[in-house]
């Protein structure tokens, strides 16, 4: 085995006796699952990196520059920041499957983190990456918390919206998901994070935009309902785009929120920004930072 300053190869034995290899490369690590070569970018802090945040990007493309900047900012705060290139994107091989194989891949990455000196880690997933992060954390079982930022829980509903707003995108969805909902309903049921959300033991922060054109607020409320049914207390808050308390009535789909105010950060929270679209704002980023610091303290 080579020294840490160079490349090294390690072997991780997973449940069921399946071995997976990984190696340190410039800028990150390469690892494999079931023969698929995967890459994760590492942003290293000064000093020892015993706490890590896995930043899971959304979409069907490689991580954006905004995600790279987010990675560097977390490293500057003293955390090891990890940005996985989900399968079929960026420097990772394999085929995009939405929120299926990607979650298994990420769960493996979570199990590798202790070999990098990490003693506590959490996830922050954005858009599609939120679904992947939640599933991965539930599967690997060691995360201290999950930030689920403007993420989907019902992909079939998203297809209905796309039919009205972006019909040209449907061909890509048919390719990735194995058909449209009427062609393969089971394909869409398997994509949803709701079943695994009931298993997640770590605290969950759900951040939702009230005017999201693709992910209605009711989806976040469905995720809340699953967590409450599983016995979790879910505190609910509405904030302005600046992060101040929302004082106007909650109308239409936003009315599913039942405001209670913030509670212990060790418990679940659903935070709605009623006047925002599908975008991450500084107030959202500050909210995620507040929770992650508490989880990894």
C-alpha cells in the first residue's frame, strides 16, 4: 500500500462478501461498485479532517461550478467536503438511473469515509441529489443528519408537470427511468425515497420552495407525513427568501405546512420558503450550515 501522499489502494468488504476497491487520486478518490468506476471530489480543510459533509448534486449532468464553490466553502469552515460525481455524470462511469443505483453507490462512499479519517459525517442533497442523499443515508445507517434541499419524492407527478411545461424533456426521462409512468409504474415507485425515509434514523432537514415549478410543496409535506408516521417529531417553519419569519397566509399547495417554529436541531424540520422557485438562496445555505454544524458538533 502506498503512503497517503501518493496513490493508495484499499479494499472494503461489504455485507454479503462483496469487495470494492478505492484509491486516492488528484482531487478526490476513485472507487468501484459492481464494476462501475466512480469518482468523488474532495475539498480538504487545513488540519485534520474528522468531520465530513457529502454534497450531492442534482440533475443529470456533472457537478456545477456552484457545487464546486460550495465544496470549497465547507472546506474553509474546517470540514472535509465530498462531492460525488453520480454514475453516468462527470468523471464517473455507468448509466444514469435517477435515484436508484446512485443511492447504492453513495451508501458505499459513506462506508469508505472512516478510512479517510472521518469520525462523523452528514449529507446535503440538492434537487435530485436530495433523493439520492436520503436513500444513501438510510442504507448505510451512520450519517448524523440529512439536508433534503428542494428534492423530489414523486417522480410520476413530475412527469405530469413536464407534459404541460417541458414536453421535450420526456424522451430523456423515458430513457433514464425505463419508460413513462403509464408504461412502467413500478419504475417510478422504486425511484421514490419515501419508503427509505421511514427507515432513516438520523435527523432530517427538508427545505422546500413554495413556487417550485417542478416539485410542488405537497411533496415535502408527504415526506413529513412519512416521518411522522414513523414516530419522528417534525417541526415546521415558513421563512422569507431573506430567512425571516413568514407572516402572510399560506395558500394553495403551501397550505399543507403546519407552522410550529423551530425545535431541537436533533429532530426533524420542514422549512418552507413560500415565495421561492427552484433555486438555492443564501438564506437556505445558512439554514443548512446551521443544522450541519449542530449534527457534526
